[in-house]
């Protein structure tokens, strides 16, 4: 007992000495000891350097490189493409690279050891060389550096994805230490002896194999599948004057938008979109599509959409024509482009839409087009279509690729109380010729159309004896049947190194036969009722530019015509329309300092007073008979990945 007591006392004294010396070393007043400790910390840190090159082995400057691990740091490559991280805490790091216009590989796993320099080589590929949008997938992954010998599991090529890497190198807590290690479950290894014998853990080993295989399959689906997508957090408002822009009555509406897409093998791509908004109008919309990728004998374009709008406000004009406070619309479409030969292609398709606020709820829109390429740079196409357009369909239909996707945000009602909504039907036959001259394309189109129940749209109208319509509400009416024929000449070209533009001039002769019971229209907007045959001239232009130095993109659409209808009050009164215009301006500013992978952050600002999306299937009068549409401003943040 005496010897044991002496040993215990010696151990106690030694422990106290160690504790006291440690406390003295950490005391800021102990200058020499503190300096020695700092030198020891510096000596135990590591560093990481590397080079960023393109797919031809040339260095790339200005690349943002980030290292995520025990600490997080960011560097920018110099003219020689090199980057350098100093004084990194030892441990595993994920290294990413980002540069606008290039597609980066997946994050690399690099092991940083004390007093040593790790090296990483990153290869970027130009975005133009990747088929998929957003530059995800199709890029070879750079080989991972050899990990430290202290790692309990190796980073093999099979399981070196970002998700499994994080799981393998996650810091263990008390519960993790008390259970089967994550490495064994992920690897599905046979080294049960690490726990004291494989036989005792035979069930755990089988479970580890099962869970590991499924977890790798699940993580592989999300990590290896080249998803692309977009997330928008936007606000929108309408105004006719600067005072209305800052008025509480036209307060902004918030919108959340999500799009996700991915390829289906090497044959096609699927896409799912959804948006929701909440204000005095609560609405949401969801849509899905699938398109076969060219070249293919049959190129299918399939899709569906569903939108709902619920009005909870106090606008009696909206409630007058809304059944149970809601409106719902759904659509299905299917098109097939059949390549008969390399020079001949036939497109057949049908769109079906259903609007619950129509008496005839189902609307069919068939289309057929035959395209022929008699020469390498010459294309001739003939089309015949019949499109059905419901009143208020603009609130439920998805826009074109250039438009901003918003759920239903405006309400509408009939000009005449109690009059049912009637859909417009347009039958169009067209012949188009396009000829390429280097980077320019010239086009010429002739068309003829017949319209049943042409729609007119009125904003800001004041009906006698009824409440005043707010700026987010409009009236619709059927003004009669119309016939039109004309031609259009267009040119698309690269105007300058960074400017792409297009111009189109359209001249048509149209005649609108007024329907019965248009007394309200004659009072509110007499120019929507045309007395005789007339010639209409339109000029449209599209301008798109990109400034890579500032990562800025600008899109401008403008249309001027002598056929726009005008309201019938004040200085704008008159039976005949006058020259007017419509515009759409979109500015997208990338935020590269927020992007460290292929994902891109953007600021979006759009201002427009177009009512409908521009489409060749529109009738001549569709946009012309929209009276005084307000300006809509949309702004927010966009994440593209």
C-alpha cells in the first residue's frame, strides 16, 4: 500500500505540473511562452496551392477558388493561373472554382497535412462546349489527391462524391462514437475485425452493405445526375404613373418560383416548374414538360400545366364574375416533329386547355407544319393552325423563354355584367422562307387568318354606376369577327461583337365586323370598334447584349404600330387609333462573388407594358385591342444551377 500511495502521489503532482504549465502557456501575459505556442501552431499548419487551366492546358486568370474544410478561405488566380492558400488547419478540404462563362468540375477533396504543401490542379471547360444548360454534367472529374494515412477509409473513385466525402470526414460526436462508424456503412467493407471480430458483427456487416449500396445509389442520383434549375424570389407591381408606383394601393406582390430539369439519358430532357404568390390574390401554378433532343426521327414535345387563382380582396368587379372566389385552368399539349428525310420534317400537334369559368370549358388548338430545306442555308415552311384563346388566359398560360414566369396576379371581368365569357378562335395559314447569310438570317412570311369572337381588353375603365376598377383589374369583351392578310419581313443578325438584334416589319389588311351589343365599348374605347377595312403597319425590334466584364445581360423588346386602340376619354379620345408602342426591358446582373460552383446568382429587373407574349399564332388584333395596359415592374434575386 505504501508503494501504491507513493506512485499515486507522484502522478498527482505530475498532473498538476502539466496543468499549471499549460495554463502559463496560454496566459497572454506570458510573452515568451505565448510566442513559443504561436510558433508551434504555425509550424503545425499546412498550405494548399494549385493552378487552374482550360481544356487545352492554358492557364486562366481571375478564377475564384474556394477551400471549404476546417476553415473557409477564398483566392483569385493570377495571370499564370496559380492560387495559394497559406496557414490552413490540417484536415480535408473541398476545393471549388468559378468563373463566368466556364463550367467547373465537381469539388475536389484535398487532404492538407501539417508543415506540408498540398497541390491541386483544376480544369475548366467553356460553357459553350457543354450541351446542358447551366453547365452541370459532362465534365470529367479531376483525380483526387492521396489522402493522409491517418484516414480510416479511402476516397476511391467509386464513392468520391461530395455527399459521401462529407459523411466520411464528418466530425464524430458522442452518439457517432457509440455506434457503427459511418465509414463502414458507406464502404460496405468486410473489415468487421476492426470492432473485435467479423462474426460478432455479421448482421451489422450485411446491414452496412445494404444501406451503403442504397445510400450510394441515392446520393449518386442527386450528385451524379446533371440537374439544372432556377429559383426566383421576386416582387412585382403595376403602375401607370410614378405616384402609383409608390402607392400603397399598388403594393408589390411577392412570388416564389422554382424550376428543375435534367436529361433523360441522351435522348431528351424533362423540366418541372412551379410558382406561388400571396397577396389579395392567392395563386399557384405548376407545369411539367418533356422534349426529345435532336437529332431524332421523332422529336416529341409533351407537357402539362395547372393554375389556380383565389381572390380574397374586396374588389366587387372581380367577385362579380368569380364563382366561389376561385378560377382554375389546366392545359395539356403534345407535338411530334417527324423527320421524313434530312431535308423534310413534319410537325403535328394538339393542345387542349380547360377553363372552369367558361361555359364551353374545353378548348382545342391543333397545328400542322411542313418544313423543307432545299439548300443548306435555305428553309421553307408552311403551317396551318387553329388556336383557341380564353378571356384572361394570359394570367394562366406560361410565358416564352424570354418572359418572366409569374403565377396569376390580376383579375378580370366582363365589360357587360352577366354576359358569359366566350373564347376567341383564330385560324391561320402561313408560308415562311428563311435564308442564312453567315451570321445573319433573312425571313419573309405571308399569312392569312380568320378570327371568331375577337377579344378586346380594357384597363382603367370606369363603367357607369359601378365601382372604379383598380390597376390590377381589367375588362374583356368580344368585339366581333375579323379577317386579315399580309406579309412580314425580318432579319436577325450579330450587329456587333456583343450585340444580337432582330427586326421585323409587318403590313396587313384587316377588317373587323362588329358584333351586337357593344354600347359599353363605344363609350369606353370607340377605337376598338373598327368601321371598315384598314391597313395596319407594325415594326418590332429585339436587342440583346452581354457585357462579360461586369456579367451583365440586357434584353429589349419594342413594338410600334399605327393600329393600337385608345381609351375614349380626355385628350386620347377619337374614333381612329394612333401610333403607339409596347416595350419589354430586362436587365440581369450576375453576382459572381456569391457563386463558387456552376450555380449563378443574378439580380433581375424587368419593366414592360406588353399584355400578351409575342407569338406568331396571335391574331393581328390581339395586342392592338388592349387599351392602356399598365406598366409592370418585376425585380428580385435569381439562382441558376
